[in-house]
C-alpha cells in the first residue's frame, strides 16, 4: 500500500495492494484453522496447541466480545501468555487479531450475501460489531469501501473478490 502511495504510476494501485493485504489476512486465518503438526520440541507443540485452542474459542463464540481475560480463562492460560504467543505467532496482539478476523468474516459474508435479503447491520452485529457507525468506518478503512457497497456490488457481480 505504501508503494502505491509513494509511486502512483506503478501498475499495482491501491486496490491491488488492498487485495494483496486481504489475501495475507485470509491466509493467516486459514493457517490457524488447520491443525498444526509437531514442528519441533515439546514447547513448540504446546504453543501450537494453545494457539489451536485460541482459534477454537473464537470459532465457538463467533459474535461475542469476550475479554482477553475471559478468553485466557477458557483456554486455561494467563492472559500475559496468550498475548506473548499471539505476538510470536501472529505478529500482533490477540485483540487486534480478533478484530481483523471478525472484520474479514463480515467482509466474506457481505460478499456472499443476497443484497435483497441481507442487511449490513445484521452482519455487523453477528460478527460482534454493535456500533454500526464505527463498524462502517473501520470497514471502509480496511477494505476501501463501505459495507453496503460490498453487499450491493457483489450482488450485481460488479466487485472482484480480493481472494
């Protein structure tokens, strides 16, 4: 994205950069959803199991806004450990990852939804975004368009999927 801002003459514009960014986020989410094989010693396996349990909690409570302490208690580890493992494995804290993950899931649902039936507000609430104005602003910042535009463009076949 920085390259497209600094050098607008490049063929890869902001839309292409945003699409690439979304592919990376989607790949990260999918990597965490796959069972991790033993990649080394017992500590690595333990870390992989913790991250797998973290992802399981997120799948089991998809639209809830669990606190970091509640998530950590469900997994059975201190929140400090969860923060450290997320930084190590994801390159970001758990709350940021959760927000990106929920936003990505909302984006996918809006792309696949029937615009005559679906409502952006329902999709936002289902993915844990009760403040619709904040959701729309964050969505636009992340995907470059309003959620309603994604819903209507994809329904008409006018928007390309980023992944």
